[in-house]
C-alpha cells in the first residue's frame, strides 16, 4: 500500500513556521485548534493518502478540501468528515479560521465502530452544514475533548467516550440518523475492507467471504447504497490510489498500471479517464 501520511509527516512536509506545538500529542486520537494550523499550511497541498480519519469542525472562516474527485467548500459553521483511505487535497484555508481538527488512528476508529449505531458515520455526506446553535453545542464537546487530550494524563475511557458522543451527535444532526439496515451495514463494511485490502485483494469473493455473505447478495447490498457494483467500487478505489502514485512518485504510467495489477496500460488509461475525467498524463501534468 502507498505510504500513508501521518500527522507528524503532514506538519513536516506541508506546514511552515514554529510548529512544535503540533508534534507533542502521542495518543491515537489527536485534536488541534484550527487557529494552531490554518496560518501555517502551504497551499495547495498535493493529493495525500491520509493515514487517519479526519474530523473538522469550523466555527469561523472557511476552507476548501478535495476528497477523491469531489471538492468541498466548507463555510462556518460546518463539519467535514474524511474517512481513512481517502485521497485528500487541501485547496485553501482562511488563515483566521477557528474551530477544531480531530485526527483518529484507524485502529482506534475500528474499536469505536464496534458499536452498531456509530457505523452511520460512514453513511453521511462528508460535509454537514450546521445552524449556529448546533455548532455551539458541538463546540462544547470539542472543547471538552481538547482539554482532556491535552491534559497531563489523558484518561482513555473519558476521551473515547467524548469522541463517541461527538460522532453520535454529528450522526443525529445529519439526515442519516436512523439505524443502518443490514444491507447498508454490509455495504459500508465492504467499502472499508476495500480501502484496506485493494492492493492484494481485487476479487469480490474475498470480501464476500470476509463478510460471510454470497457474492450476489454483496453486489445487491453495494448497489442499493452506492448505485454501482462491487467491482466498480473496487476499480474506483484503485484509480483513486493511482492518482496518489502519479503525484507522489516518478514511476511511469505503465509501471503504476502494473503495480496496481492492471495487465493492460491502455485499459488502465481508459478507465482512469472515465473515472477522473482526464488521462493519467494530463492528470500528472496538471498536478505538478
């Protein structure tokens, strides 16, 4: 799998200035005030394979953030969620932006997601606009989480409970506040498995076995949620990661094609253009 960018690497590669205040948090859940980050980011960042789940609550200002192929203009008050496995690009940030940014290690997220209701976080739009009162209520939870994580001895059970409360509050505020049905649950778990295993496992049978369902039932579940087949979703994830490789490496397009287990560079290029809208060569030239 491509090299994931963790919080410390992001600071070193894409920020400038005196930033020691951003390097000291060691827990699997990290939280920062946007005022500690926004003035120091170098724009635009390249496509980044984030090695964590990202949750941003903006209370003042705006930022532009691209997740996969879609760009979001996030204006306060709002929430942005980007799950592990996404390719992200920060296009711009208001240097006076305020709010909080939470980074959640995927292992910590897996532990939290044992609770059925929190799986709904996968089923909401990455961008959630808030009313002033909703933002104020959420901000109180973010401040409690911030104070606990930055205390001298953070209490694991407490900060995990605060994080769960935050996620549940966000789910409640979204339009997806009903419990996932069985098909939705399977489709969401399939998508997460693909992001973690796509490099070695491209056959639907592997994922069906992992989820203890038939391939036909898995396809029905995936199509009912994403309006595409399981195979199409796997190909989209592969192309998403090819975008990362095109920017981050000097490998030829043919080498990237073979690394991602495509046997035909021409087919890879056609598929890339169909999903991204431009050819791999044009994408690389545009990105650099």
